[in-house]
């Protein structure tokens, strides 16, 4: 693609996919035009970066998508970041780094981002992507994020970049008072975005603003298939 074609594709992504999904925050929309999403996609798949689809981050592609090793669709990543309502002073935890694109968006809005990736090769690629994008306040850590990062908390915001059957209570305890956690919760064919806010000691409020089906994060508990 020529530079002009790339910029036209970026414009169409924002105007035709992301705005219609109620992503209307001016700061988020500005970032979507500045952070070069295509640079976070594998070189051979950069043509998919602006499409309304998940982009596999390794081969074989079908296995990568099954295991959640992918960039989520642009509208999902943008709406997830918007719904956290990040402030310049926020410390953010992300679980499921993937390409590093969501971390780049959040690092541009917040004070710092710690992002955890269970796959070592993806973690290393995400570090390189963030360096290339000039993002200095996001740390990529090769780690299983199912229990969060309690030694590094508490956090103002936590983003789960993938779906879970349920949000583990251990993650909620890593929120500061007033902190927000975003996750996509449920099982196919019904998953809902949840924004959970810590409103007091042991007290949380949950909003479920929209539906989306996205791949699972690894190592999070699944409900038993057996019912008695």
C-alpha cells in the first residue's frame, strides 16, 4: 500500500468502524490517527490492520486465533480503551499484550502501563513494536497474567485484552478506590463487555455497555461442563 492508501484506510477504519461503535472521545480518536496500527501487525498481514477483523500474530494463523494470539478488531480495542476513561495520572495493568497496540494507546493517555504476555515470543515482539512507536512508559513483562500483578498494584485501571468466563476476584482486589477494570465476559454465543468500578472497600459497581465475541485469555478459570 502507498502512504496515501494507508492513510485513507486509517481514516475509513475510524469513520466507518470505530465511530459507529460509539467511540466518540476526542482524545481516543486523535490517538487512533496517530498510533500506527499497521506497525503492530505482522509484516505479511499489514493489509489486514485496518479491517474489521482479528489479526493473527503468529503462524499457523488458525491456531493463533484459537489461542487468542491476535490483535482484536479495531473497534473492540478502541472502545475498550475509551471505556476505561483513563487519566494522565493513571497506572494501568493490561493482561494479554498481544501486539502491544492497546498498550501503546493506553500509554499515550495514562502515566504508565504494565502489560503481561504469557507467550515469550509475543512479548519480545510487542517490546520491539512499542520501541519503534516511541512509547517509553509501557513495560512488557513475560508472565501469566491470570492472577494479575499484585506486587505492582494497586492500579487505577486494568484491561483484559481477551475474554474470560468470569472476572477473578483477585484482579478486582488490585484496583485502587475508584479504579476501573474492563473485561469481556461470558461464553459463546453471548459475551458482554463489563466495566467494573471499585466504589468502596469490597464494593464494586458493574456496567455492561455492549456485546462482543473475542478469543479467550489463557489460564483463566472455565466453568465446569458438568451440572448436578
